C-alpha cells in the first residue's frame, strides 16, 4: 500500500507545472495589473480583437505579445506597406505569456478567420513576468502551436524563435532564450509547422543589441520591424503558396 501511495504522489508531482503559479501550457486570462497595462485594458484589447475579426482577414495572421502588437506602433509604417494591403490580422497584446495567448485562442480570437499562414512569436514574458524556466516555456509554446493547428487547420504556422533581449550577449536571459529556441525548433515538421530563428538580424557583430534596433533591448524600433519584415518576406511568400498536406 505504501508503495502504491508513493507512486500516486510521484505521478501527481510529475503532472504539476515546472514553475510555481499558472501552468504555461494551460489557458489563463491576465489576472494582474501592471503600471503599463491593467487587467481592464487587457480585456478591452481582447474585446477589440473579437470585434476586428468579424470583418474576416487575409492570408496572414500575427499572434504574440507586445513585440507583435508593436506592428501597430513603432512598426506601423512597415505594416502599412507590407501587410495592410493583404488585410493581415494582428492579435498581439503587450505582456502576454503563453497561457494568456492560449486563453485568447480558446475564447474566440481566431474564430471565423481562415489565414494561410500564422506568424507566431511568444514566450519572452514567461521569463520576465512569470519567472518560468526554459522547459516551462517550451511546453507553453508547444501548447500554443497545438491550439493554432486545431483551430486553424488550413494554415501553416511560421514559428519564430524568441527574439534576443538584454544588451549583454552573456546575460542569463540570452542563455535561457537559446534553450527555449532549441526546444521549440523541434516542433517543426516542415509540413504544417515551420521554425525560423531570425535573431541574427537584430544582433550586432559583437553579439550586443543596438538601441537603434531595440531601444530598450527588448522592443523593436521602426528599423527593427523593417528587419523583421525583410527576414520573413521570402518564407511567407513560399508558405502562402504552399498547399498543406492532403489539400
């Protein structure tokens, strides 16, 4: 009996998330106010996304956090030129973690859309806001990819590696991001999920980050968005034209 109980306890522990708090692989809405965004504001953004998608969309859907949301800010000029003509949809929200994106996907933010390609980049806030470990973030990104494949079976997923942050190339966060990117790269099957790491377009020759590209060493400037667009232009063109298996 003792051995049986011990086995049950070990099984239960194995099912717990690797970090304290919300499981990165399960959907959770924003539950904490920050000085840069309240829960109320987050919910308002979610509602705006639901309203926006009633008009449908084009071939491209961008999903992520503030870096993706920034296509409507510092990257607006690039977005207007590159993606607006094709009615691309952007459902990035600042501060989002994998669990926040999972919740939004589960609560209607892609309902009725039929993109050919989803551009996904998520995970950096799991470190900065939740203190998750790389293994947690990999589980979270894996869950987001699975959700997108379930809800948008007609779309390719272009999974981007988490962008670099911190000016110092030896910073601990750089190593954690590298570990995450190595993990999520394995999600690529080159059929429906395609991994692409474009980190090098943001990094200087000595490994540092320039304020001209990332003013706060996290978020992109207009130049940063220009580099992002250039780095994915050809992959997007190819994926939009590439039939999914069985189609």
